[in-house]
C-alpha cells in the first residue's frame, strides 16, 4: 500500500509559565541524561586514541573496490554513514554489493575506544544532538562512508536469483568510495520522476522482491509513523509524525537481507551472536484478532497477523489502534551468543528467519563483532580471539544498552510533548484513542496536531475513534501530559487487554 508522508508541526508559545520552551527542553534533556547516566563527552584517552588512529592507516589488507559506484541513502544531514549500496543485474537475477563501515580497522581491541564503546553500547539520539558510540573523528570522519572518500569497509556480495532469494554470499575487507550521499526524499524523488540511475532503480526492484519474500515467510513489519522532534533555525521546537517513504523500506530490505545472511554464516560456522524474537503468544494473536473485529478491520480467514498489519494505515484511527495493540506480538527480543553449538532458538519471529545485527557498526556495538566473525568464516580463518572472548558478555551489554536507548528515546519524546503543551492546560484538541485499559477508564490518545501521544482518563473510552480531548496536565519535570474527553461518549467501544502507557512509535528489530 502507498505510504503517506505526513509532517505536522506545532508552533508553541514563545513563553510558557515565564520560561521559554527552548529553556524547558534543554534543561529537561540535561536532567534526563543525568538520570540515565548518558556521558557528556569522551574521556581524554579515548579522544587521543581516536585522533591518532584517524591520522594513521587502517589495519588489514583489502580488496580495491573503489570502481564500484556505491551510494549511501540516509536522513538528511547524517554524517555517521554505516552502509553504501550498489545493485546490478546478474543474468536473470541480481548482484547486491553492500559496503559496511569497517570500524575494526580503526579500533584497537582492548584499547580505550573499545572499552568506552562497551560502556556506551549504541549511539543515542536527542532533539539537541546525539551521543555517539565512537568519537566523531572516526564515526563522522575517516570511518564513515562519506562521498568521494576512500574508506575501509566490509564488502558483502550477495547474489540473488530472479525471485530475490540469495545464493552465493561473501564478505571481505575492501576499500570503497561512495559516489553520492543521497537523502530518502531525494532518492524517492529521483525514482518517482525517472531520473534515478540503474542501481537505484534495481534497488527498488530488489526491495519489492524482498518485501514479497517477507510476506511469503510470514514476516511482520509495523507501518507506524515515527514521531520527529526538530528545532528550526528560529529556535522553535516542532513535534511531527513522519511516515517512511518506499525507498526507505527497500533500502531497509537490503540491510535485513544482509543480517539474515550473516546469521546463516554464523550458524553454519557455529560461532557468533544473533538477534532472536520468540513467536507471538497465541493468546496475543487471538486478542489482536478480536480487537480487529471490534474495530471493523478486516481479517480474512487464513490470513496471518503480518498480512493484516502490513496493510494498515496509521492515519486511520481504527488502524492506529490496532497497530498499537500489535506491538504485543513483538515482545522478547534478545541477543544470543554461541561458540561451538548452535543455540536451541535461532529464529527472529518478526523477520521469520534467523537474523543478526551487522549493518550499523558505527552506531551499535555488536555489529563490529558480527562483521569480524563473518569475515573470518568466509575466509576460512579462525575467528579473532578478541571477538571470541567478547561473545559471552555481548548479550548482556546489548540488553542494557537497548534498555537505556529505549528509555532515553521515550524520555525525550515525553519531555518535548510536555514542553510544547506547557501553558495550554484547558485547551481542546482533536485526536484518536489508540489504546485502552481493560476497564476502559484509562488509555492513550494520539493528537492530530501537535503529534503528541499521551495518557487519557475517562469512562468507556472509545478505542479507535476520533475524539475531542482537553489537556488537564502538562509537566516538564515529570515528563507527563494527561487528557480527558471533552465530550461524553454515548456508546461502548472495543477494549484492549493491556495497561496502556504512551510508547515509542519505532519498533526495534
């Protein structure tokens, strides 16, 4: 189904209770960082080691692949570019080349950067900037796949048949040079107006095939818009909702394909770390089916949850409510390390295949170790001792890092929502109820403008319906907003079995 690109902005009052919104947001973000122990800067020894590494030569012998016309496709303004892609025809199939930043070429095992990265685990993003996993001289400089820069990379070469299924897969060290840094909007525009080059057009073709393969496997993708917080050049904060563009999904399919190939290499080699997700609890599936029926969302006989979810439009209140409910199907994701024996559980239920994180090493710790494992396995060489020694601790490190990242992301959104609505208590807004508690006396409402999601209290809340709500509470220190129905509801509504709280729109695979 075509995705709608939605960007809603709310221009807040310049002053809120005597303090500017900008000051409220910045002070609140500082408090949140302190609360979650988010580091303010890199220690001197880490910066010194990174500067020295950037001034030297990357380690390892590598293939010269600078003749391949790679491009990167990322959000506008990105500097930490992990991936570059090139697609060409190969007989009646395709050859996908995917260059992943070779972080290990710059990071000394057991050194200051390595130790710091194990404490940070992943890059954290906030409205006023990011807290990077690695020093910017590396992550936004020599290690990033910036255009017209020769950069060390792990070069994945994946041959696909005419249906998009992978055959031969290799990964090795290479030197690459990206030709262009494309944005999602720019790449989509080029595809839409016919000016895209052959590689980008083939990315669309392969992406569509991989989406079809995902449907055939029974994979689940939640088409939920993400909340976007920005500060304009005039200093005004905005909160919006942005649905993904088709080219983002096609690009993501290349990353998923690579992660699936990495998992298969490691499982066959009996060493590595994979990302797993258990099958949804049948009770959750049945509850979702009942919710769909109550909300008037079709669920044809024999259709999987993934099939139903894939065709939902988050702009429709009933669909948005079902998407919120569907997140219960994706609980229990974990990292599983193994060395010598295959783990008992290897599947990632949302992808419907074994899967590993390997395509974002500049921003996520585990990817560096997965990449090194796969390079060694493809070369028929022993996995480096520093990788093998780290395997037992990686699942715990990643679990703690994911937890902090989720809390930080949600805290940032809650903070900005509260700041934008400070001084507006008593105002009435248009929205939709997207989740309700079992007794239907509390739930979650999604406002239309601004794109705020907050707790609502009332009697017999109408799940999946448009409502008018009144803001009753907005506290920046507590990072909370609360609403009540502005008009009484006459009839009953379907229920959700959970105890809802506002949750991030982005689902982590």
